[in-house]
């Protein structure tokens, strides 16, 4: 059997066509996979955040029945924040969160500075304790704290809430500040010491200004975690120390009301604001550090 003269050219054209179509097939498969992943992620976020959106929406519902839309109104916000019960719980929550942020930032910053100059074996062990505190379930910390206070005959109240929150949030602040310390230039502190500055003056004029974005972000996160905490506060709170989340929980026993939705929406707004501000501060601090490093290099 004789092969036509133009058979090799036809075979080469066929192989070129297949080679040219292969990238398009891979690109089509990549687009389909990407579309599927985006759709899956969108459904997941919808599943997680749609109930929150419903709570915020029905906080403006004019009807007392939360399942029936009766028009737009803001009266439930004024009813909630003029209630002595709600405002008293808000005052306790703000006090506990503020004290927690103050002590957590102070202890966490000092811990991060101490870890930087500590020996390697001690630093690794201390970092392990910090991670253990963060990954330990809150229910375990709550039960341990309750048993600790009861064994020492300490009355449960605002002070026990603050102490328990500080133990948990100090680890978070320490990690944030330690991360910022790892990216700092130690030559500035060495230059300050060479110029005759005391360690305290070096800290206030050189170290702290560079750490300020991380310290502020840690304070905002510590405030947020304490303000909306329920599990820790539920176990270690006493008479006269009902925080806002505990107040909402007690109200839920009698059913969901528009006032609960209004308070929950307000707490959500405060929490999101603090988290967004913390992220912006951290990013600006990281960009400023990169800019300084680039200009020096």
C-alpha cells in the first residue's frame, strides 16, 4: 500500500491543531474549577452571614413579632438604650473590656519584649504556653478559672471577669507585639544606647513608637474579644456583674424580641468597627516598616 505524498504534511497539521487546542482545554478546565470554587465560597459565606443580616434587618422591624415585617422603624434602638437594664449591662461590659484591654496590652507588650531578649530554650517554652492558652477551648479556661476563684474564696464579680479575660487576651497581644518586634530594626535601639540614652528613654522614644501600631491593634482586639465574650463571663460573673451578652442570653429565654435584635446589631457594629480599625492599623504599620526598610537598603 502506497502512502500519498501529502500524508506527512497532513499528519503534521493534525498534530499542530491538537497542540494548539490543548492550552484552550486547560484554560477552560481552570475557568470551570475557579467558577465552582467561587460559587462554593459564595454559598458558604451566604450560609454563615445571612442569619446575621436577618438579625440586623429585623432590628428595624416595626412589628413586635420578629417573623413578620411590619415596616421600617428605629424605635427599638431607643427602647433598648433607654432601658436601665440594658444600659447597666453595657456599662459593665465597657468597663470590663476597657480594663481588660489596658492590662492585656501592658502584660502582653512586656511579655513580648521579655521573649525577645530571653534565651532560646526559655523563649520556645514561653511561646508554647502562649499558644496553649489561645488554642485551649474557652469552656476549659472558664471552668478552671471558676474553680480557682472558688478555691481561694474570691467573690465572683467584675474583678473575676477582668482577670479571666486578661489571662486569655494577654497571649493574643503578646503574639501581635512579638510579630511586630521580629520585623523591627534593632540598630535604632543600639544607636540610642550608644548615644547615652537610658533603657527607659530608649523604650519610650525608639521602641514604643515603632511598636505603637501593634500595641493599638492588640488593644482593640482585646477590647473586642472581652466586650462580646459570653462563655468566660458566664462562668465567672456574679451578682451585679451581668455583661451585655449575658443580658441578651437571659432575654432569649423568653423569646426573641426586636429589642434583642437592636442590641445585637449595635454590638455587631461596635465589634466590626474595632476589628476593621485594628486591621487598618496593622497594615499601615507593616507598610511603614517596609518603606523604612526599603529606604535604608
